[in-house]
């Protein structure tokens, strides 16, 4: 796995460098073909949308169907459709959780995101609404055993969670133990039994190459999204700054 991840990191780095050089110039079909040729063999070319390549057969129309859990932005999209209304502080009370749910229903947010102990309450309060119930797995450190995360995911789904935000095994990312990172994500995906899984990678604590490798593994393990930060890490949420 390490060798293939190194190759993928090099390919994406070359692609980013080429994009930097060409910034400001409209893409051509030849340019797009060249970029697609750099994709790792594990990423099928048919998954590349018009938004990703800069080409479109008609205005606003993607060239492929959206993958699970993804909605292409519409011309009349509402910002609220993309907001997870979140309350993850340790001292959150039932009254605050109820208020969170009521606000999400009123404003038609995409989801509420709460700690696992509140999932059943939110699922009951939001029953019959389009608002999803998201919860966190291995939060905020990501340092649980993979089996613990798997069981936590399965229990959350049983209690009514429809989205799971797991924290990656950050120490193993930093160590370069990619097999552990993969097994950890796979355990949550397995426990989720088809429920949407997002992987929080703490990008501010990672190098660009570590970000690329972690995202590639998340994709291979069939997670649907990656997220930058828990909001609890000392490094914060933004990605690391590049040297001049």
C-alpha cells in the first residue's frame, strides 16, 4: 500500500504543479486528457465530473451522476441545504439539543451533528423531517481501537444516525502506518452498514503528502467524504501553509 500511495502522491503533486502553471488559462480537451491520465489506476476516469475538469457539455450539467451522498450544486441552491447544524461541546444539555433540532427544522438545514449520546433524542425529535442526524465516531482524538470505532458506528446507526463523522487514526497517519489507517476507516464503514461516512483528517496537523495519502485511503475504503478538522485540535482547521 505504501508504494502505491507514494506514486499517487507524486502524481497529484505533478498535477497540482501543472495546474499552478496554467492558472488563468481556460482548460482545453487536451489539457483535461493529460490531467486525467495522471489519475491513480484506482480512480476510474468516469467519476470525473465536468466541475472537476472545467469542461461541461451544457451549462451547469455534470457529465456523470452524483456519487452516494453527493448533490451537485443547483442554480437555485440554498446555503442551508449544505449546513450541518452542530453541537459537540461536552456540556451540551438536552434543552440545547432540542433547540438545535428545532432550529434545523425551521431553517431546513441538511443535518444536525451531535455527540452519540444525543442521537436517539434527535432522531425522535426530527422524525418526519428531511433533516439528517449526524454523529461523531472516535471523537475528537481518533485514538480508539478500530473495533471500538466499528461498534460505536453500528450502535449510532441502530439509534437513528444517518451520517457518521469519524476521526482518522491521526498518530498512525503521522507514523506512516497506512495499513492501520485503512483498517481503521474500513471498520467504521463496515459498522455503518451503508450509512454515510465522513473521515475527519485534521489537515492542519498533516503535511500535503499526508493529506493526499489519507484522502486516497478514505476513498479506497469507501468513505464518502473527508473533512478538514474536528475544531478541537490545537493546530486548528486550515490546511498547513506552504513555504514561499
